[in-house]
């Protein structure tokens, strides 16, 4: 079964890459969120604010999607979360994405659990 889930993750990531060129970043993440929820049972809340008025450069969209995909993969495999919140904001000058979950977090250097580990990306758009 582990091989099947790895295969499913790979196929989903590859489809996401193809959809980026067709649908754009926001719609691709929306599609992926639905797939992630079905595959993992982890509830997701997605907020998208896209006021850019144009498509992102392909390399930006790809980098952000890969970071988003890695964050969700890590949440599914390692942190025991039951809920994830993703916020994607795209303006004419900046893209910001934040991913948070309801897990107890990672342990800090002293072994104390509950260290919050949100993922936030902020990129200027040329």
C-alpha cells in the first residue's frame, strides 16, 4: 500500500504541473486541494485572492506549486493534522502563500511539542 500512495502522490504532482500551464496557479491549487482531501481525509480550507490581472511567470507558478505540494505532502506524512488552511494572495507586485495545520507541531531542541511550523512564501512579481 505504501507504494500505491507514493504512486498516487507522484501522479497528482505530475498532473498539477501539467495543469499549471493550462489553468494557472490558483485553479491548479484548488484542484489539488480537492484531490488531497479525498486521498488523505484531511479537511482543507483554501482562500484565494487573485487581483494580479495577469498570469504569473511560469517559473514562479512552478516554484510556488512545488513548495505548496511539498508542504501538504509533509503534513500528510508527518504531523498528524486533521485540518489545513491555505491562503494564496496574488497582487500585481507580490505573491504570498501561507500553509498552516492543526497539528501539535514539531518538537523543539528541548523536545517540547507544539512548536508551530507554518510555511509562508512571499515573492515579488517582476
